[in-house]
C-alpha cells in the first residue's frame, strides 16, 4: 500500500510573522520618536541656518546615558510650537501601525514644556490630540498618553505636571497616567510620594522609570510610591529579594533592550537580563523607548529578542499578551486584544 506523503510545514518568515502579531507598546516617548527626516523638516521651519542631513545624523550619535540626554535635548529643542507636536504625533502613529502595533501608551513631557519652553501645556495637548485623532482614524492604532515629569527638575515641578494632567484628563480621557523620567541619581522616587498619591486619587495610573542607571534601591522606591509598572528595571537582577517580589506580585516591567545598550546602561547584549527575567517568571514586556535615537523600533526589538536571546515565536506571543495585560486599557478591549494575540496564526 503506497505511503501517504506528508506535506512539509511551510517555513515561517520570522519578521513577517512578528509584524503581523498584534503588539502593544508601553514605553515610548513622543519627543523621542522624531525621525531624522522629521528633524530636518522642523529645522527648516525654525532654524535660521537649517541643519544639513549630516548635521541631523550626528545628533543621533552619542556614547553614554548623559550623551543620550544631551542628544535628546538637542532634537526635542526643534519642537517649537503646537503644530510641531501635531506633526510628530501623526508620524509616530503612522510608524507604529506599519510595525503591527495596535495600541501604545506614550510619554509626553509636560516638564519639558513648562521648564524648557516656559509655556502653558494646553495648546500642545490640543495639538497632540489633533494628531492622535487624525492618525487613529487613518491607521487604526490607538494611543493613551502618560504625562511625564523630569525627576531632576524637582518635586515641585512634578506636582505641577501631575496636577495639570489630572485637570486635563476630564477633557481628554486619552490622558491615562503619569510617570517620572530623567536622571535617577538626581531625583529619588521617594521625593514624589505625595504627588503620586494625589495623582492616584485623581484617577491617574502610575508608572516610573527605575533601575536604568542606578541600583535596585531605585526600583524599591518606585514600588513603594505606588508605581504599577516599572520602566527599564535593569538593576533588579542584582537583588534576589526584589526579583522575588517582582515575580510574586507580577509587577509589569517595561524592558527596552537596545535602548539600554545604546545608552551604556547595560554593557552588552550578552549580559542583558531580559531572558533571565522571563525565565524567572517576571512579567516582561518588550518596548522601544526612543526608536530613532536608538536605531530600533518595537518590531525590530521583537526580532532582536528572537534572534539574539532565543525567544521562540510562542514566547513572543506570550510577551505580546503580557503587554496587553499590563496596559491601562479597559477590560473589554484587553480581552479582545488577548483573543487576537491568542488566535494569531
């Protein structure tokens, strides 16, 4: 009797599969999404002597975290008015949609607007909302805003930022939460305990960058002031007790692999803890932070996790589901997205 011939399973093209996987981005800075081409456009609008393409390219090159902060400041300094913010919001959503990102929770720094621009935030919020609504209709990717305070600007500035976020949330429900970024060494999370409690009472969700450039004590402080998600959390690997708490409580971690390498916060891919965290049962999510600044967007971070860290496609499906679970979306949208991740071929 002739044997039945079994069809060979078609080989999966990993980048194509990952592009189609419904993904959620939880750690992304609006001001850090400015592409070099957009920077040139902004420079043409505002600079007396516009940047050349080579000048623009050099602004995306730096050697360490402080160099990154300086580059970030130089790039975002070209954001002069609300129309510029509308432009980068629209472009950001377009880029996210092209990667298969269905939802993103995006930091915008009110601290920069208040402190560097010495301006009121309302016109800028109106602008990002115009860009968000227009892009969501066109591309389908939804956006929530996380209002970011720059920790080294101090507790008083942060309180001003968070109170404004609470006030504007009534008009703009897309403002979902708050966070603190900037230089951890110059702004312990403990300084923001009262303002975090006030923000929580106002209905805002709480995040914090912690353990990116200093030790585990920064992550403990973020947890102790009520942060629901931790951005970066690199230093947790050095504290077994902290790892146990993160695993037991399933506190979501917003990991940014390429960001950590490019800023020098982690010396090499070989020692990045993403795989160890995953294997230890921590609630890991993959994110891109400031994609053009680091040369890697969310899709490329998923590809990196597969190629360099040995995550299987099923592992990556689990990471995508983690990001949905850790998001601040309402339960019904979470369930729908979890179903779409589960059923993705």
